[in-house]
């Protein structure tokens, strides 16, 4: 079992930055690829960014490339999402998730992920 707890969300003006953190319980954090997803009201949950176990490979949704950066610190059981140049359309609940199967590349499919956090709200005002 892995428990994930996100933090760092909040209200920010367009053009601003936020850094989300996701702390995992247990000693097996390094065995999971980690993904960040988001869900806006009335929309499906969508992939934002992901990072494999070693941290050597990352992937991003086209909508956030060049603005968001995913990273991880396996010693701290933590994955981060640095979000810069935020736009109102980035407003959503952001979730981190753990995938035990991905080896060389993360997957953007939510059903692949084994564990999910409770989410943190990010609101970007115009």
C-alpha cells in the first residue's frame, strides 16, 4: 500500500507560479513511476506530467510543455510539479498517482496507476 498526499495548491494570478508536492508513505517509492493529473469541473481527468522511477525520463502534456517541470527526490519519497506561467485554463484539482508497471516511460492513462492522492486545488485568476 502506498498513500499519497499532495500539497502546494492555492490561488494565483495568471502568469504566476506554484510548486506542488506529493509525499508518499512507505519504503517503496522508488519502485513507482509517478504521474500528475488534473481534473477541471465538468471535464475528464487528464495527464499533466510524469516521471519514471529513476527520474531520468519525463513526459508532459502538450498544454504544459515549457511551463511545468516534474521532478522527484526518492530519498524524501516526494515528487514535485513546478508550474510557471500559469494560465486560467490550468485551474483544476491536481492529483499525483503512482504506477508500478512503467519502466522506461510513463503512461498517460489514468487506469494504469495503482494509487492516487486526494488532490489539491489550483485556481488561476485572469
